[in-house]
């Protein structure tokens, strides 16, 4: 199958053409990061307007660079949610328009499922599978018994890990986006400062709000005392505490579900260098489980992953009609 994927859940307008879940014929991404930097985060209204400006040429260019014609496209996959509602509406409207115009099936895709299926582009996903989703808006552990079933074992109770990175970066005056900046700084430092360990009610759930507040309180306390502190060491201390919270829960899930044969990571934070090191270390602890982290090009939001997830969804008979609407809080099911 040849699938056109369209993604507009946040601040990237993207379209891609993918053949048989593996071969990316084209992948076009119009990023808005530079626009939102001055605001310290994504402004939904601005993001929506830029999507409107970009969506037509992004889709047209994806088709042009793929080397295929509209007649060769078997289906159109679209991110239905979750995400920013105005941004999602732009992509959904575009997908419905081209699907009707060229008489193609329309396949709704969950954005988070897309991040999981990004791994299919580099390996054959095996089931039962455990997926770790880490991004600016989500932190989840998802158990998949088979190719299109999703059971959320744990999720964040407050801030997502990517959101915590951005907020801590703001405290340290590092700018936006915070994740890459803290990761780079942390690699130069040592985790020597004691920060509060997150506490959760659910066995597999995450919490990062208290950790973020702990960083802020640490900085203010040092300022009150006129004591010096080392920014790179604080960045390393935050990152190590946050990622230990993640991997402690991953270990619990793997120990409680010995039938799992594959572990994958998805989401923008999967580009974090320390997280990738910790995945490699974890792989040594569980030799009977295959571990996969998507390539850097597939970590942030893109439409190729939506196209791949769309083909899986199509195999399950999932499709939509002209009444499809965006859903900002869409759940995986």
C-alpha cells in the first residue's frame, strides 16, 4: 500500500508518502519552532494560522517529491488527535478534502499511535510489546498485545516529561525548546544535587510537577543564601532524576509482564541522548526482549509515522467518512 499521511497536531505541518510501512517516498515538515521561541512555548492560535498557510503546499510537495501520482495513493491517513484543537482541524479538513476529491479512503490515526509505529520503519514490531511514549504533551506506558490494541498501563499525573524540561529550561533561562538545551548542558555536568523524587499513586504512573518545582525552589534557596551553584550540574541532576523516574516504571512493567518480547520508545523526548543510553543499558538487563528507539528523523512530529500507523489501522478495517472531526483528547483504542 501507498499511504499519504498528514500531521498537524501541534507546531509542525507535515505530509509524507510511505509505501508498505517501510519505504518513505517523501516526508515534508514545516516547523514553527522559530516562531514560537520568543513566546517560550507554542501559542495555539498562532500555530493554527500558520498551519492554514502551510498545509496546501506541504501536501502538494509531498506528492511531488514522492514520485507517485494521486492515482497511486491507496489511502489518506490523518492525525485526528490528541493535540491542539485548532491545529488538528486544519489537518483533518485538508485530509477530508483530498480524500473526497481523489476518491481515497480516509483513515483516522491517533497521534500517539503514530509515535509508536515510527519504530516500524526501522524494524518489524513484535508482540506483545511495551511502548514508552515521552513528549511535550504525554508520558505513557502502553501495552500492546497485538498489532492494533492499546492498553495504557501508566501515564503522567501532571506535567509530561517534555513539558517539565521546557519549564526547567525557563527557570534556568535556557530558552525554548528546553529539552535539547538541557540535554546538551547535562552532558557537561554531574548529577550532584539532591532533588525531590517524584511520588505517584499508580504503580506505573509518572509525575514531574514536583521535580520541576524542586528545581525552582533549589535556585531560589541558593539565591537567598547567596551561595553559588553550577548550572550544568543542576541540569544533569534534573535530567537524571526525571529519567530514573521513567525507567524505574519501565522495569516494573517489564518484570510484571514477562511475556513482552519488544520494547519501543516514541515521542520527541526519545531524541534525548541520555535516554538513549539508558535504553541501551536496560537492554543488557533483559536479553530476551528486543529494544528499539526510532531514528532521530522519526522522533519529533512527522507525517511518515502517521502513514505507517494508517496502514496498520487500514488492515484492521478502520476508516472514516466526511463527518470525521478533530478530537483534542482522543484516546488510543
